[in-house]
């Protein structure tokens, strides 16, 4: 057994310097720390592990942690135990673990520590359950998280051969590349030469996967100057069966700091005593900013990440706590709420806290706080901060990409269909109709053939701009694909008003458009369908589409109403087009 609690009677060596205090911090660290045998038997656990699982170290010694793992996750954990022995540090995985009669979502990361005992593994565990519940409760698109597994800062849509079709703007922030320069070329051009074969193999494996199983690789990427910028974890998912994507969805996030931390962890474990190594590996190699404050609000310990994250001068830690706290509070967007929560926790020492803090500079930090105990007596408070800005931005960008057309910025077909479904359902309660305008650019192919796709794209953007000017804020303008657009109008009181909108759109888009140095004439054919809750979204789209083709058959540059024997053209009403 390993004992790092500072008990001289049970400690295998005499503590050096402040080892006893550092060991106490390991006991009070906000995350769970376990030392397991190669087959998952408990060798040592910190106090947080005892509290989380409700089992004392004495009772847990020799027990298998596999008894706590969800049956569906046993194979994943078993493979992790086997593979980690061949690694310096394992990849973090998320599994379901039984914690005092309920299943919790736990993130764990481990590394072998053979100097303790052959096959021994050090694990750090983090409970993600409440964070996931928070995200679902506060984000009505959280249900789509399963579709974007392992999403991080950089998002790429690529062909099955790895040829870039589109890439998020975060690529520029990370590496300086212009996203447009990558479109049409292999994503491998930004992978370091030494890792190019790994990337090519990952593309082949992902393209061959029939069930969207992600292929994970850690690869070094180069910036715009071709210098290695850091290590990124890639997830490649084959979505070739999705008619919208029809290729690979590749996500990548920067793990350079984690890789550096893993290397530091390896060096530390080689040089220091086991207890001291475990402590320093937990505190100093973590990406979280940590600070410990006693009951009198004196800073008794911290790590460098805390100072860096909060951009504080080291001298503040040696001065009065009120000055340190003021320097922190002035960076917070909602200073009053931050101050109230901190005072509440200090006033009730036994409380724990886990929430998000928005900073004035645009960053978002996760704040974790729990009491520090020594022999069941609360002696202070441990604060932990982690930067989740990139994660939030990536999720926001992914949501936008999932529901908007990248060329025009209008909503896409999927989101329009959702809004149409909701509008039809609401029409039963309001007893008002829903209207859908289906637009097609007349003779668009001739523009592409004569002037090229660049001119065609400019023309499509002009259509989107014209639609945006014509519709109300409550209406939804969408690009359905190619040169087809749509406008959804809810709560129709007077059909004549919608027909007037159709004519206004037709007239607006008939105005000449400047594309490059050319002045182009453009017209659209519009199909208009009215419906209520008795029709489905597919039926409404079909009706409007047929009406649009009716408008084209009557000479284009006009609109036709579904089920009507007349339409409107540039001369006003009837068949005068």
C-alpha cells in the first residue's frame, strides 16, 4: 500500500521539506486520484476518492474498480488498462461509473508508474455529470452533441480522401492559415512531415469505417510559416451516408499543453519520491489554475497556472487577500455575482461549488471550489479554475455551421424544415396559415458557365442580401442548396400581403447586380404555398416547389400560387408576364 498522508508511522520514508503539507494537498485535491494495479485493484486513493465512492481506503484496498464500471463500458476500460502500459500517458476517456447507487459520467486519464510496482497505474478522475446536465439544461441544441463527438476548436468538412471542403475560422486563430487556401487540397498539408503518414492512415481508416466510429490521432501541425505550432488531437468520422456532409467530419483541438505536461510528469516521476511525484504531477502538470486559502483568507499555496490564467503579479499573493481578490474581481464580467458567490462559500465552509465565470476579455473559466480538511476539520478552501473558452466557442461555431449555409449565412434546409414543422404545429392553436415561398434563380447555370463559379457565388450572395432586405425579422430566409432559396412566413392574416411580399422580392431581385466589373441582370421564379397544421413540411415544400416550376413554365421572372390558376409577373397580375 502507498501512504502519502504524512503519517510518520506508516510513511515508507521521512518527509522532505514540506512533503507532509504537499501530501495533505493531494488528499484535499478537488479531483479523484487513484493508484491501481495492472488488473484494476486499488493500491491507494486520496480522500476525494473515498468521499466520492463512499468507501474507505482500508475497505477498498485490493478491490477491483471494474466492479464500479458500467457493463457497457467494461470493454473500453479493459482495453485502456492493456494499452496504457505501452504509453507514457494514456488518452482521457469518459465512462459511466457507479457512485453510491447512481451512475455518474467520469473522465479519467492515467499513466504507468512502474517505480511503485510493476504494472501500477496512476489515474486522475473528474466527475463530468453536473457539467453535462448544465449544458443540456441551458442549451436547447445540446441534443445534437452526439452528432459532433470529440469536437474541439478546429472543424473541417472533407472528402473521403481528406480533401478539404470547408474549415472553420478557428484554424486561422490557431495556425494563421487562410481557410480558403486549404479548400480543395489535402488537410495533410498542415500536418508536420513526420506525422503525415499517420494522418494518411487515419483518413484511410475513417473512410473505410461503415459505422461512424471515430479514428483518433495525435498529430503535430504547422503554422503559416511551416513551423511546428503544437500537437493536436484529431477525430475523423465518416459521414459519407449523410446527404449534407457526404464525406469526413474532422475535428481537432490543441493538446500541446497536455503533451508538455505529460512529459514533465514523466521527468518528475523519474527523479522524485513516489509521494512527492504524485503530488507535483497532479498540481503542477494540470492545466487548471489552483489556489488554497486558509480560514483567515491567507493564500497558503497556488500553482503557476493560476497566476497565468488570471494574469496576476506574483507579489499579490504575498500581500493582503483583499488586494488579490480585488484584482481577480475586476476581470469578471459580473463582478457582483462573483463576489456574492465567493462570500457565500466563505460564510459556509462546508459548501462545494462548480460553476462558470465569464471574464471581460471574452474568456470563460470553470470555477471549482471545495473545503480543505485535515482530520475532518475544515482548515481552508481549495479553488480550481480551468479555461473552457475554446470549448464554448467551438460548440457555438459548430452549431452555426450545422444550421446555416456557409456561403450566404442564411439558415439551411435542415433548420428551415424544423422551423416549418414548428410553425405548422402552432397554426393549429392560432388558426392562422403558414406561407412558404420557394425561389429559383432563372438561368443561373449560364452565369456559372460564362463567368465561372466565383461570379455564381457572388450572385447567390446578392440573392441572400436581397431576401434579407425584403423579409421581416420574424420571417425565415433560407438557402436550400444550389440556386434554390425559400422564405417562411408565419401567422398569415391576409394572403394578399404574402403575395405582395412575393412581388416585392421578385422586383428587388430583378434589379441589376454588380459582379466584379460586370453588371448582371438577374430574375427569379417563385412558388408560393399556403398551409396549416393539416399539412406536413414535406408536403408544403413540395407544393411550393411545384408552384415555382409552374412560374418557370409561364415565362420565369414571376410567382405562382400553389393550387391557383393565376400568377404575377413583372407587369403586375394575372398572366401578363
